[in-house]
């Protein structure tokens, strides 16, 4: 068993928006296969595909109606096999998004379950009687608005859904459900898949006693569609029984060579870091986990240090994956714009930071172009929460708009038809062909930064030790027996000058100046420093 995943750079592909091969306006597997050389050229190790399984697409594929087939929207199983074969030829691993906590309400399991209370699938989902006044069994909230319970008149009971009512939650207390889910995972491993990204991995198991959550113990974090933050969510997720299923899942993957699982921990703050550690502790659970800790608007040296140190201290035997963007959050170049000297400057700073972090790294399609969030009007939306709560929430469509390939082509080369989400001028201006032609582009910077990470043992396997630095500066040392690098990042728009305690040299990509032992970091500046011994920094 190799540990290729430990320091891997993983590139997320959102299939709907990567490349459309047949002109229907929606990206597909053949389109991804055609564009794989672009991904390989970045120097990444692996691609993560968001769901391509059979689905009514009410939540863009995160509502699965058949775990063991490809939705015709994206192609066929043969197209999937061809994608894996070509990816492997190019030296890329492939993992898929496994949505195991819930299915579509169109899944045959649920269709059978809702018919009666005594059929073979009756206990495969989370059903409960109404309270005496007809209200839901608990006070749990759905992430997409309203109660997490939907009344089904055919059974005369409520069923649990943490997301849309069309996404009923499976009952992982039932061993038959666990067995069936493991069988679906085996199906894809047998096809040569290299692992899984596990959606909402801390939501599998619910409190069997159906206890209501207490109020939040900290200041509530309330969004228009999400009242989760007003409760201390101790009964609807993060249940201790979850670990037993993760161990069964790990035992399955250990039957195959070189498989990796990374879990998405749907939580916030220090609790998310603690769960990441718990879920990756030892060798019998997940290989890696990531949370939304770095996917937030917070942008400070203290925040990033707290995330990394919190994981180090809470899970010394665990393994993290860090990312700044994905298909669920505003793109980080836009999200952190108030801290930017320019869009390109903060894109490069973010890349340099990310490539210096210990653990595995995730980047989201278009991130390598410094892509920004797309501004949409209501008539252009497809995301269910945005459609329901506009304008209180803009939803996730702005980060899901199509990949831009050729600036002058119709729809920037994404499709010959009408795209499912619009391609707008600010995004087309960052097209791949334009950036290939410019030596100083964000795209070339990503390639250089990824190559630098891979070429330096300190960034591959060195331990992280944080340094005292001015408030706006994130600084730490990465060190192995053969190499020491000090990394310094200016997270402000103001230039800063630091004095080094000893001689050092700038190495790799940088936006800084070093004269004798004086390091000047412009706004959004950064530096990798090579040196002997332990270097300290002072203002």
C-alpha cells in the first residue's frame, strides 16, 4: 500500500461545468476526458469528480437515484471507464463524490420504504411519528430551509432530510443499509476507481432517541437558508456511532491497492477541526478529512494558524486536506477581495500559501485561472436555496459557472449550445488560452508553485512550526532532515519589512525582495526562504 495521497494535490472537477462534448449545454464525461491534458499539465496527482450518478438533478446530482450507474446527462458507464483509463495513462488518480448519507426520493429503496411500515425497506430511512399536535418529531433544521422533517401521508409518518425534502436520509442504524451502501462502493472500486470523496461524512448517523438539539452555545451563525447555527447540533450529526461505519468503509478500501478516502466534515469552527482529527485518527478510519474551516470569509494569519495548529494538537496521528474553494462556497478570490491589492495578487498569494501547507491540498476548477465569482440575476439561478430565499442568499451558482477555455469562442469554448449557467465577460477574460499565452499569468504561477511543492522535501513531508511575526504575517517553518524552508505571507494590502535573524535566500516563486537580512513583503507579498538552522523574523 502506497501513501500517494499524503501530500497529493487534488483537482476538483464539477462535471456540469467543465466541458460539454455534445452541445446540450451541460458538461459531460467525454468533455472531461477531452480536457484531461490541461489538468495533467498542472502537475496535480488526482481528480475528484462531483457526482455523475443517476439522479433527478434536484440538487445537481447530490440526490442519487442509482448508485451504480451514470446519469445519461453525463454519458455512460463506458464513458466513465474511458475517462479512468485516460486519466491513468496521464498519471492521474480518480476519485468520485460518494453521497452516502441520503438518496433521492426517486431511489427504488425509498419508493418501497414509503409504501408501508412493514415492507422489506420500511426501516431503510429515518421515519418517526408526529408529535401529538402533528408537529415534527424533533426541532432539527434542514440546511435548505424549514424543518428537517417531511410528513408523508401514505405512511402517516415524517421522514428525515438534512437537505431538500427530495433527499431523504438513510438509516445507518440498520446493518442492511450499511451493507447495501458498501456494495455500491465496491462496484466503483472494481471499475478501477482510486478512492472516494465522502459527502457530508459526519451526517450518516442520527440520534436514535430523536432528542431535540439545545440552543447554540456560542454566538449563532445564521444565514437566510440555514438555521443550523442557532442550535448546538449534537443529535442530528457527529454521532459517535458514525466511527464504526467509517471503519467498515476503511476495511473495504483496504482490500484494494492504493485507495484513498477523504471525508467532507460539514461543520464550522474548532469542532470541525476536532472531528477531522477524530475521523482520521489511526489507520482504521478515513485517510484524510477536510472541513469548511478555510472555506469561510475569514482571512487572517491567526485564523489559518489556528486551523493548522488545532489539527496538529487535536489529531497528531491524523491527516488533513486543506482547500480554499469548492462548488459550495464563493470563490476565494472574490470572497477575500477586501484584503487584495488586486485579484491576481491575492490569487497568487493564496496559491503560494496553500502549496506550503502540510497535508494534502485541494484546488477547484478555475482556481488555477484566478477565477472570480460570477454575478447572476434571479432569472439565471438554478440552485434550490437561492431560488427559495433570493435575495437573502445568492446561492452556489456563482462558483459553478462553466470553465472558460478559449476567450473568443462561443461560451468561451465550454459548449456549442446554450450553457446551463451563463458564461460572462469577467470570467471569459480569464480563459485558459489567454493565460497560456501570458508568461506571468495565474495559470503559469499555479504550475510553478505545484512543481516547487513537489520538488522540495520540506514541503512534501516537513513538519510545521509557526513563527512569531507581525499580526498580518503568517509565518512558519517546514523542516526535514535534509531541508529547512521558512514561509512568510503578508495577508494585508500594506507593505511590510521584516528583519531576519540570519542569512537566507529567496527560493521558488515569490513576491518579495531580500537585501542582506531585510525581507520586504509588498501588499499580498510572500516568500519561501532557504537557510541553515532556525530562522526568526522580527518587525
